[in-house]
């Protein structure tokens, strides 16, 4: 043995690889994991715990590791909380310990351990409640966490792949290989995913094997997500979405730690992991190991360690009568301590010995050792099974939870089903594979119950850790029980047991067993905590891989005049449709362009593309009656050729959308809807017509058929007169809120006098194919009047000056018509309509409802942030929220709209707007401050 690497192991001859850990240079071998290389170099302390900052060493292998979390790389490539047992060694790898300062060897945070009695479970709930939680919260949040998340954009590339198969096998161990072989033998298409880099299985024509691929989540309809590690020069990871007819889970099991004092000391490891490093990597974690077991399985590790040349100082067996395998250990000269258990690990920073107790006499003895291998039994890996919706039951035979009832086409096999014997695993996997291929069950021999020692609770004060990453001890669970926490989910949140990066893979079953013992219940009566996806950490870039390759599958919605807007230098934003937000000139910012465009509309004339607004036609003899039922107002009373503002509510009386309704004929109505709600409004009308009110009418969605261009501004009438329009555009013949049909330059058009700007406006609808030619024609005819195109940013400033609302921005799920000033006619409407009962309920007129108001900052240069809270009183509860805000080009001051509790009663008063630690005084005012009498609108 050289250092801690076995000389006669094949790995000793592998190529050397250089790496850095905590600033020091080390050498490992090709094929090592970072954990194996650290063990081979004699590195024992690799990190510090979450709360007490106690020294921690490697405890497990694979996904079972909870202590050895490291920070990989630097800069944009850094990865926080990487599990050292899952990090393959590569040349130049740089890693460092997390959650320690200034170093892992000397961590000032270790002072927490000295005061651990003051930092017991739930201490922050009790300690920091006074004088104010918000005083301590920022400090606690800065101290929380382990590694450091990268602050720069992820430079790596990721791939995504969708895949379908008949049978998906998760896990390439004995049971998984047997299952895949049996299923493939049935002639179906089989895919096997294995987190390791090798599966010792012969190739088959209908079997696909994905190595270095971890199943991360099991979702509805047999959809399993998986992450493939590539580490190539182009792609880092590939995210798989695998849909299978049947899924076989053969993910193995996790060995359980034992509960004794200082069981978290570096040098205390799971026995199976010691064997893994010996046989797979040829490294020994210690020279003089002691093994503590509760059944026969730990003996195999002790025997293998002795044959590898280690000085095994003993096997501590908690059973009064060890099994037959004890004879093999005794023949190798290994001392056996029956009916003994380890009470604590000895050593300040690393293990130097162990204290044992004779459970019959109480006599204590000490044994010198440098490694304690513990084997508390095995817990099936049930995480994916429970994610699929399956239920668990507690199996006394193994002292752990096993899969019970499946709700999807899934079955667990082998160790994942609580079967640990090698031959039995193969037989169970083969039976599962046969079922997956044929749907037929095959009998599996009954598994004999093994002799296991019962759980022994350590005495109070022993510092026996149930969850080593989050520093949860048996005493913490004892305290939670004393404080009347009974549910495992409540205890989990109170103590943070099982809330670390491993989600309780090591500590979940032990924690349930301890709680059950403390409450005098069977573990099965308590159940277990919920295991959520992902099974193992997944890079955000991998999850988003199929969204980073270009546009979504959902097609872009382009305006009919899209190419014309491109030629006008429009900047587009996605508003459900790709719409111009502004038209910058030179180096203008968005705010500068919107300011210029808004002034042009107020002073001259502008052209706006309204084509994305929903256009819905309702025809039939019952059309008016139907609209009366669906609307707050009474559309059936609209006169022919007239237009009326319209509000839609849902059954609860809350606002759903607004728009206008025009009457085109006696039984023919045109309804407009906002862009973001157009499709929903059409489906809403259609659903109520089909399911509730099957009246004599038809509903047709016409949005894509029309191009709608709006000419707005005091010179709008002149532009249309120059555009060869055959409609009488005079104020007397064509007043506001009217609609006319005619021709512009020979093209059939509908023209409405409606306005969202507060200026004289004509909304012109023509067939979509004429969109670009009409836009060009209007710009030519308006050139002498100074016409320019304007976008949504300018429109937002114009409607803000008028106090016009935007449903969804200036309203929430509680806003009713009366809250925005449209409640007077509701009580007078004789007929029924959707939401009327809710609107007539006393709560609809209760004082203190959030009402729409305007806000004018005392400092006119201030623009209140959207989302700012309006506060008042002590301790400053929120009384409302700023919903829209901007700088008025005409009034040259900041203006806002807000939902304010009892707002209309506060007109003229000064309130305080608060956001992110800053506050501004503002005066409550009427929402519409520009041209409140509508003289320009009606011009």
C-alpha cells in the first residue's frame, strides 16, 4: 500500500491525473472520482456542516454522499455543491470546500458548535421574532446556503432529446440488466439508463443503453426526464424526455448510517462505500478499520477489507447471536463483539478510536482505529417511484420503506424493491422484464426475513446525527416531538431534516424510525417525507436546453403590416403578437422615442397598428340578448351605427376584459377584445353559448381577417380627407363612438371613431392583404401634417394621461366594475347577466375595497416604480399597489395609476409609495388628468 492506494489493484497502473483541491496540488488516477482521489491522497476533512460547521469527511459513494460537497471551477464555469463522489477526475480539475472560512482546517464558523445548545431545532423561529424578524432576515439569508452560485451567464451549451420506447429500465445493476435482457427477449424496444459510465451487458439489437445518464424525474403519463453527462468540447449535458409504455425502476438502495455519538466525524463511513472504494478504485479510507453492523451484510465488507491487507480491528455486531457468516470473519482473525454497539466515535477532528458498550452488562471499552465502517441496513431507492405517484409501505424485514401500489405502468425490482441477495435480484429483475414485455406476472420466490438488531436510540446529548448535511440530531427530533410536532412533514420543516441537497437519501428512514420510537408508533404509521424531483441536481441550462435553440414551437404572430413596420425601423416586443414598441430615430432610447411619439400624437397626428386587437362578430336574432347576458352593460340597446364601451366579468363579478361593441345591423354586432385576452374572450363566449345559453346566434373570430390602422391626433381628420375617403368625416355626421362603412382609396373599410389616446381618432379596418398598402397610403397623405408611426410605449403614456385602464395591469383578480368607477348602472340593469349576483353582494360595496385612483408624486420628476406599495400606519401595512406609471410628455411630470384601499375617499390626500427600501410622497388624484372634459376626444 502506497499512501492509501492499493499497489496490486489495476487502478494503480492507470495514467496519473493532476488536480487541485483547496489550493493544493494532488495526483489521482484515470477513472477516479474526486472523492476516490482525495481518499487516495489521505485527505480526510473535505468540508464543514451547514449549521454547526463541524468537520466532515467523505461518508458514502455515488448519490448517497451528503458531506463531500465542493465548489468546482471558477468564474462563469463554477458549479456549487457538486458531490465529490459523482465528479469524475480530469486533468486540471480545481475544487474547493464549501461553507468554511478562512479554510476547511480552521473555520471560524466552528464556534457555532461550541454554542450548539443555543442553536437547537427551530431556534431562529423563537429567537429572532423580537424586535422584528426583518431585522435579522438579511443576515440569516446571507449565512444560509453552502456553495456560491455563479454570477455570470452560463457559457456552456446543452442539448435536448425526446425519446419513446416500449420499456424503460432505470439502473444498470444486476436487477436492471436482468430486466433489460428479459424485456428485450420479448421483442420490445428497450432503453436502459445508468448513471455509471459502464454497463457490463452484451449488446442487443432492440436495446439502447445510455450510460452516464441519471433519471432525474418521473412525471405523469410515464414521462421520465434524464440528464446525460457529456463533458465534450461542444455540449456539457443532454436533457432527455423519455416516454415509455412501461417503466422498470432498478435504482438500487442506499445504506443507512448508525446512530451514535459523533457519527459525523471524518473517518466514519458507510461500510458499503468502503468496499466500493476498495474494489472499484483500489483505495483504502483507513488502515485500521472497525466495522459496526446490525445484520450479516456488513461482514462481507470487513472480510474484503481484511483480504485487501487492512488491519481490521473488529466487527461490532448489535445482535446477541451473529449469523453464520461470523465464522468466516473469525477464521481471518477478525475480533467479533456480539451484543455490542458503538456509543461514540473518538477523535476531535478525525476518528482515532471508538467507544463500545456491552448491551447486556453496560460495560464500556475503547478500541483504537482510524476508520469506522457502519452498516445500519439498506433502504430501497424509492424516490422515483414516489414521484410517479406510487405509495410505500414499511417492510419490517429490512426496516425500511418499499414500493407498494403503483399508479402508472411502473414496477420496481431488485434492491429498489427491498431484495438484496444477488441471485434474488437477478430473478426479480428477470420477472419484471418479462412483465414489461408481455404484461404477464411471473412468480418470484419468497424472500426469507434476515435477523436484524432493533433500533437503539442514543441517550440525550450524544450528538448523534440523523441528517449530517443539515446538522439534525436525534436530540433535535426529540425536541420537536416534545414540542408536539407529530407529522413527519412538520418535523422536517421545523428541524430542516431531509431538506439538504440529498433530500434525505441517507437520513430519511432513520429519522422516521426515531420519530416512531419517540411517539410509540410503528414507522409505517408515520409514513415518510415527500421526495421531489430532481432525484439529483440538474443544471438549469440542461432543463432549458430545448428552449435555447431558437424560437418556441408556438409560431410567432406577425401583424399584417409586419414588413412595413420593419422598414420604419420598428423595435418589436412579444405581446402575444410581435408588435412595435417604438420607432427610434438615431441613438434614441426607448423612453426618448416614446416621449417624441406621444408629443407628435398630441400636437399633430400619428399612425398606430391595432390589428392584434380581438375582433369577434356575433350574428343572429338572439345576438343582442346574448350580449346582454355576457356584459355588464346592455349592448342590445346600442343604436345602429353606434359604438359603446363594454366590460366583461366572470361569475365572481371580477373584471375579465374590456373593449367596445359596435352595432353593424339589427342582429349583427362587432365586439373588440384586448390583444392579450382576445383568444380567451372568444372561447369564453363560445363556451357559454354552447353549454349554458344555446340561443339563436353564431360567434365568429375575425381577428386575422382584418388589418386595423388607427390615425390619432388633432389632424387625423385632415389625413383621412386627403386619403380619398368617401365617408363624411365631419364632427356632426361622424361623432365619437360611431362606426361607418365606406371606401378609402377604393378599398372597402370600416371606420370607428374610438380612442385609447384621448385624441381625435379614426380606427380603420380593411382586409388584411391591404395592410401595408394602406399604411403607406396614410403616411403619404399625412406627410404634410407631420404624421409619424407610434408604438405601444407611446400609447401607454397617452392612455396613462387620460386614466384609461389596461385590464390585467391595472386590475387584479378581485377588481370589480365599481372599483374602476363603472358601478352606477349595475343595480339599474333589469335583466340578468354574468356576475350580477356577485356584484350585488354586500362585499362588492364594502368600504375599503381597492379602487382605481391616480397618483401624482409630490416631486414631479419622480416616476413611481410599477409594483410599489402604498403604505400607511404602523407597522406600515400595504394599502395598495402602483399598477401603471410613466412620465407624462404633456404635463411634464410623473403620473401613476394605482389600486388603493378606499382610494376615492382619499382624493387630495398625500400617501407614501414604497419600493425596495425607498419611499416617495404622492397625491391621490383622479385617474384622468389630461383633457378631463373630453373636448379633444370629441373634436
